[in-house]
C-alpha cells in the first residue's frame, strides 16, 4: 500500500469549469473503484491537488494516464511512500477547501507537502459522509 500526493496545473476549462470538474470526479470515482484506489481531489486557483492510496502498480498506471491527460500540466509529485493502511476510504472525494489548503495551493511547497498535506486533506474531508 502506497500514498501518492501530487499537484498539477489545471489546463483549459478544467481549471474553472464546474462541469469539467464534475466529469473528472465522476470518471475518477469509477476508475478508482475498478482499480481499488482511494483518492481525494481538490481544485483551486488553477491547480489540482490529489492524494491517492493503493497498490504500487495501480498508482503507477494512473499516473501514466494523468501525465498524458491534457487537463493536467506540470505534474509535481510531492510525496510517494509506503503506508501501513489507508487513511482515506472514498474512491474519490472532493472535500471543501479549508484556508490551509487554499494557501498551500496558491504556493505549493514540496517540503510542506509530504508533512502537512495528508493532515490538511483529512481535516477537510472530516465533513464528508463515510465512504460507501
């Protein structure tokens, strides 16, 4: 089991159009269920921030798809390491943005990413219903 966190530039309509974001979230939920991945995606200020958890092979396959997805640019992996157990159980969640997440997404700092982003996402996701 691994946790991977990345930030990317949202290209085109993906950065500002709620319908495009809804399409991304829906497709991600279906694909993540199929691939046994859990994920949390937030979008702000023209950037995506995503945390994914799952098997190494499944995460690598997903990252390969994202690297050629025209809606993502300049993908920067902030954290990629083994974990003992999942901390997120949704196939794809979209929690509300907290002030800490907004500040991080305006100026992503890899040094903060590995240490603080999982905690910031857990705090934001605490308001969401339990995974089905």
